[in-house]
C-alpha cells in the first residue's frame, strides 16, 4: 500500500512529494482564510510524525478550544487516510469516511497525495491546506491572539535564524533522512542517507550534552520537529528503515532529551506507539509484506528519570 504522507519513487533515491496546498489561514485573510475560532478542523494522525507535530503545537499553545481535532486511523488503503477510529468510520464533525473527500470537494479529481495534517473548513467541508511546516508556523504566528496564558515562545526572535538553519538540517538528514534510508533504491543512496543521518544525530548528541533543549533553556518548534522522529526511532526506523548503527537508547544525551520531552505535557500524551507501529508495519507492505507488527520495544522506559532538570528551564 502507498503511504499517504509522501510519494515514494521507485528509483535510486527517495524523493518526497512536497507539492502541498499552499493556502494559509492568516489574520489579514490574504488567501481568503481568516483566523476564526471554531471555523477549522485540524485533521491529523498520531501515527504520522509530520501530523503529530501539529497536534503537539496545538496542545502547547492551548488552542484545543479554538481549533477542533479529527484523528485519522493508523491503517488505511491507497485511497487515503480514514476515520476508522470514530464510530461508524466517519468523522463526527466533517461527516466523511475518507480524508480524500475533503480534498475532492475543493479540487475534484485531486491527484496528489492525501496527506496529514490538513486544515479543513468545517462549514464547507473543503480542505484549506496540507502544508505541514506552515501549519505549525501559523499556529504560532497567526493564531497568537488565542494562545493560552503562558504559552511557550516556539519561535524566539533572538535565535530564529540559527533555529531555522538547525531545523533545515534536521529535516534533511533526520526527519526525512530516515525515509531516505528506508526507501532507498540502491546501496549507494542508502549509505549516503545513513551516513548523513548518523552524522547529524552525533552532532545533536554533542549539542544536547550542554543544553536542555536544542536552542537553550526553553522548548521551541525545533524540539517539536526533532521529537516526533526520535519517538519513532527504536520502534520503527531502527529496524524497518534499516537505521541500525545504534538505537536511540544508546545515545545518552539524545535519549535523555527525548524522555524529557515525552514527559512534558503535549508530547508523550500525543504519542501512541501502537498506532505508530501499526501504520508503518501494516501500510508499508512493500517493506514489510507479512504485515507482522513487532511487540517491542518496552514503552515504560520512556517514563524513567531523565536528569535533564539540572540544566534548568
């Protein structure tokens, strides 16, 4: 089955389809979609790392009562993500079974990837955007009037340029790098991705030995983006995607950092290992044709003390 979070090209190197719907929901309504509490539904899936980012950011910023959340099931067919977690297999707000329906209501015959996260206009039932990096960006910048008191500054101005450069590297070598390993069509392309992945993980390991979070003493968007890959590393990427130089649990700083985030409200409570494993091991049957889902690893290890408090916050 084709996973609906990317286009997998049966060539030497993996290539992600990033041709997303570029509309944005903004204060100035420049794309025709105004910031308006209660108007939109965020459709996401706890199985998907890109979608889980948006769930975490929505929670950190306290937007739960402002933007509703629909959760897609972890296992789907070639048509699109479904709402099989809901009674009757239908989203209770949008009234649809396949997420594809929201895309085709706006673009009949839509022939690109049906991806999560997606923002859907509730009244019309049409998709607004599935541009996942801009969705979380705009939840912070455009929806700031509706953030909870004390919401974290996920894009601190003082380190924004450095943070963007870091996120670009993490995206290329880690977030997308694990997919470049898993869907490589040749030994050479696999080894290039593998080497870049672990070179960047080693760099992050060193960085996190002297600071609690990627940009210092406070959580930022960069931490959200890295966390969703780390949470899936030992359960999926290490074996399923052949990222097997070592496990996350064998990198002391990164493992403690990941546990620190997991034990922070918004992160661990939006991480569902059963759904994660079901998605990768069942949907990607070109890699795992048997559909057998591994029992491990032991999830209780995520709740062990991390000792990162010594860095302050």
